[in-house]
């Protein structure tokens, strides 16, 4: 690819990444917000491919797509307006947040323009993936071990935090489910025991089989 | 595409993420803001690696570490959201302003 | 940026990818009709089973699209396009002849994996957009299945990359020509990858999104050209993954006498027929069983597969 094509592609991806990043917080539909964030990630991944960090760019596609699908499920579960059927404004300190956001972007932008970073082009453009692989499985092995252990700890931690039962009983002991109708105090559903999960539904396949054999 | 333009793009993403984190009330939306900010960080790391490192692979490793941060943030974040919701039926920062109820 | 295989001009490459998907879809559609008649022992009128699907397509073109209550039109239109696009992305990294591919990138297997994950996003959006309960159930069910089979796919592809010492699919074919075909070297990989192919292309017993048990799930509210576009996407995805199976396990274009593309076509059609036959012959599996089997049986098997392949590659 020539320099001009790379430049055009870079600006397209960069503007798209920023535009989708902005839409994340401005769209009413939570599913759209999630996939706007995914679009921002995909555009940054494409820029990484242009930067010849191809493995990282494509890995971004892979990892962020999975993460955003999971994110979408949580968005639908926790937000009151997942499909954006009503206009929604769930913000606090909006002016201060805008000021800080612009301040952060401008400050870092000034650093980017002013800082005198010594240029040092890639020595081996064709070998970036091989170099990364050798680094991960060689000099940075200890770091990758730490990454692995951290991820295992994360898995354990996430399960511990989110599981319904702990050592001293159910994690939601004493908590109260929300009202189904906010104005009606009698509409509180009964507490559901956490013990009912598992194979409770496994045996229901055989109903309605009368006369089916013959 | 130069180091300056890449860093400018990453600064915009980080600013947008910061704005999201500070302005949103819902935990899940705040997490999305963090992710957008880390997105900018990864772009900056990749740009610095590309233009100033001479191909030193540890620059790419830094991006992988940023991905790890994002994965941990997402997993633990969701777990905390679930735990808080289970205990308080709240999913916004205002909802857990008090330490006990 | 590219691996070893030559690449045509990008415009020509796009035409080739589209052509592969269209021809593959026609073959899959025909094979589906013929296999369905064979399995049902519905007489052996080959002409009738060849004509029937095309008549059905022509009929469906004139059906109007019903409107649901406040759907997300943007995503609804985007989803089939994205799904077809991911099939195209998968085809573009696969070698299509002995010495060329549309884009034999160095990160070939990761691109293949990304195509799968983004296809999951497309299926989810396709089920989400119509604002209809059965579609939404299909979407969620597919995400549960997707999070299970994606890991399988990644481990199987990594195992295939080990003897090639490269993530490029061109190198993976070359390493099979130098050594043995992966179907012999890595016998566990093929059945695992067929599970992935059936799942991601929404076919047969592993069709978690569009199953008839959900009144066709994500596609329940689509009719006319929209439905046709989605059905094209499913068959295009089956084509892409049959092609990927032929490349990764059957050495793709390698073979005597015939040119490379012909061998690839023969192997791809054979894999596609096996997949279609599975679709008509095997019973549907429930999502709970699917997820349980995927995580407790297939995933450990794929670990084992990866370990065996790694040791074999070192030996």
C-alpha cells in the first residue's frame, strides 16, 4: 500500500473510532451503545493493522467482539431502556464531565504535538509477529505467567463475587427484590431461593406422551 | 499517519472515555467509558511502538497487558454489578451513596 | 502484510470471493434438496429435488415483509449484511488454488476466528432487531452456544498452526503437503471443527438461532427478500466453513493431476454434503445439553487435541 492510501485509511478509521466512541454515550438504545463501542474497537484494531501490529489488531477484533456480546447481555439485563424506545438521560455532573473530558483530550493532544519523540522506524517490518511471539515465549515469559495467573484469579474472583451462595449461606440473604410496580408496595415478588437451580427442568420431556406408543 | 496523528486520535478516545466515566450514572455505562479510555491507551501504545521503538517487541507486549487490564475490568466489574444488584437492587452510583441501609 | 501466496488485484479478489459464496450457496441449496429427498425416501426424482428449492426462492421473493412493533430497522438490515460479510472475510484468507489466495495474511487463523465471533454478533443483532420474543430467544440461545463453540474453534485452529509454524493458511496447506494431511495427523480436530462449522452456519442439529423449535427463531419475523438474504448468509457461511475444513484438514488444493482449485472444490463439496447430511439425519440437541457437552466433553477434548498436536509437532 502506498503512503496516501494508508493515510486515507488511517483518517477514516480514526474519525470512525472517535465518532462511534461519542455515540456510545449519546444513543438511547443500550444495545446500539454496546455495538457502537465495538465499532470503535474494530476501527482501532484496523489502525493497529495499519501500524503493522497485525496480530494485536486482529486479536482486538476477536477479543472485543466476545466482550461486547457479553456486555450487551448485561446492558439489556441492567438498563431500564435497552431498546431505546424512550428517550433517556442518566447522567450526573454533565458539564464538569464534558470539561474534564475535553481537558484530558486537549492536554494529551498538546503533549503529543509538543513532545519530541525520537523517531525510530521498524527494523524488520515482515517479522513483527514472529518477534512478538519470541518475546512472549522468551524474555517476557514471566510477564505472560503473571497474565495467566491474573486471569485465573479474575475468574475465581468473578465467580465468588457473583455466585448466589457463599460460606455462610446465600449471598442475597436479607436482601429484598425490587417492586414490580414502583407505586404499589404489595407488588414485591417473593424471594426466590438460590437452591432451585440445576436440573429441575430435566425431567419434563416426558409429559403428554399418552397414546403416543402403539 | 505519523506518531503525532496516532497520539491525537488516542487522546480523543481517552477524552471521550473520561467524559463517559464521569457523566454516566449506570455502572455498566461507566465500565463502557473505562473500556473506551483503555482503547485509546492501546492505540497510543501501538503508535509509540510503531514509530519510536525500532521494532522492540516489548511495545506490543504492553498492548497485551492493556488487553489484560480490560478483561479483568470487565469480568470483575460485571461480578461487582451483579453482587451490588443482588444486595441492594441498585445499578447506579447514586443508588449506593450510603454505606449501609 | 501478506504471507507467501500470491494475491490478485483487490477488485478481482472481491469478485472471486462473491463468486465462491454464490456458487457455494447454489451447491449447498441443491445438495440440501437432494439429501432431504434421499433421507425421506421420497422417491428418487432427481429433477424434482433440483427444481424445488429454486421455485421456493422465486416464490419467497414476492412475499412482503411484515412490520413488527418498533423494530430496530438499522440493525435488522445490517445484520444479514454483516453475516454475509463475515463469510466473505473467512473465504478471503483461505487459499483458493495451489499458489494463490485472495489475501493470505500472516494472521490467517485469527482472522478466521474473528469472522466467527463477528458472525455471532450479527446473529445476535438479527435476533434482537425485530423486537419479537422468539427471535430474541434465538439470539440469546445462539450467544450461549457461541461462547461455547468459539473456544473449540480457536484450539483446533491453533493446533493446525503448530506443525505449520505459522498462522497463515497458505503455510498450513504447505505443511500438510510436506507431512501428512491434518485429518490423519490430528484426527480429533476434524469432528470438533465440524461441530463449529454446523454451529456457526446455523445448520442442522446445532442450529441454535433459527431452529424450527422456535418457529425459525431470529428469522421468524423476516419474509421475502430479507429472509432470502439471511438464508443466503447461512449457506454462504456453510460454504466458507466447508472450505475452511477442506483447507485446514484435507490440505485444500493439494492433489495429483487435477488443478488445485478443482481439488479444493471436490473436497469442499464433500465436506458440505457431510454437513448437510448431518443436518437431515441427526436429531436436534437442546441448548442446555449443547452447552454442557461443549464445556465438559468437547472443550477438554480440544485441550487434549492441542496437547497431542503440540507433542507430535515437536517430535
